């Protein structure tokens, strides 16, 4: 017997799983833990062994505590993250801290619901068993509304053509995330490392090389420069550096470290 859902609709009737999901759960109930874990990791819905997120959530909620449940839970968290846009814009060189916050918000909210459900049945998770993708989409919509409203009150880092805005330059000035006094502080270094790792690849590589004191440009052909290594113009390197530094400063300020 499937454990029934408990959440009530506005009309007083119980939420219920779709027949397709009930059939899938019953079909998978007899397979081995190892096989269920394997199938839970499949991505393509067209794969005959694909497990729907609703069914995966059912098994996560009803599995006994242990390694098997944790492995299924990891697969489920990946499904959640997959439904939320990444931190990068459509271009490779643009990062939005707001997108990072939205992604973390949605994922953290789901984790909180699941952990709460393990302590005491949490009816709010029932809807995810009914329509997982739509539930995550609703969470994403709510997070978007909160965080973009907040970002509209903060500094825009770049113009439409990819240049650093005058407002950002005025606000952040000559930001130097590698201030020796700050780098002496362990918590600052850890936050800085996390911030650098979150940057788009081109910005991250530029910042890492700057940290290694590699020059942006050099007239000496025997000296490696960032421009030469990355095959980008000096202007492009400086623009990406400025955007990266502004993003890092904004991130660190929000953590109260600058």
C-alpha cells in the first residue's frame, strides 16, 4: 500500500498522486536498492529506466534511514538544482550574485522541507509528490520576485554591451580584493576563494592569474601575460577584471568582510 498524502486542497479534498506515478512506484517497489539508485541517476525522461522526480521523492520520504536513503536523497537534490537556472547569464562572462542567491534559496528551501519531513510529516512536501517540476517552478518564481526586487535597489555591474557601468565604477572605485591586510585574515581568504570559484570561467582565470602577479600585458615577448595566455585583448582583460572585482567586492560586502 502506498502511503497516502495528507495535504488538503482548498475545497477540502486530499491531494492525490497521478495514476502514472502510482503505477511507477508499485513497479519499482520490488527492485533492488542498487538498481533503484542507478535508475535515480538517469537524466533523460525518454530513457525506459528513468525515474520521475515525484516517484524518487516518494522513495526518499519513505526509505529507512541509512546509506540507501542518503544516496537517493543526493540524486533528488541534483534534480532540484537542475530545475533552477545556473548563476551565469547567457554569455560566458557575466555573473549575477542574484542568480546565485536565487539558486541557493530554492535549493535551501527544499532541503529545509525534506529535513523537516524527517522529523515530523510535512504536508508541504505533498505537492512535490503530485507535480515536482511545477512545485520547484513556483519556488523559483517566489525566489525571483524576492531577489530581483532587492537587486533593483543595488548597483548594476554592467551595461548592455558588457562594459562596467559608471555607477559601479563610482561605487566600487579601485577595488583590490588582494589587500595584504585582508588576506592575513583566514575567514576573508576563505570567502574570497569561494567568491573566485563562483565567477564565470574567463573572469575566474583572470583573477587567479592576477593573484599570481602575472601582468595583464607585457611588451617583453619572453614574459607570459594574461592577454597572451588567454588570447584576449588588453581591454577585454581589464573589463573582465573590473567586473570580477566588482562582483567579489559586492559579495564580500554582503558577508560583512569589506
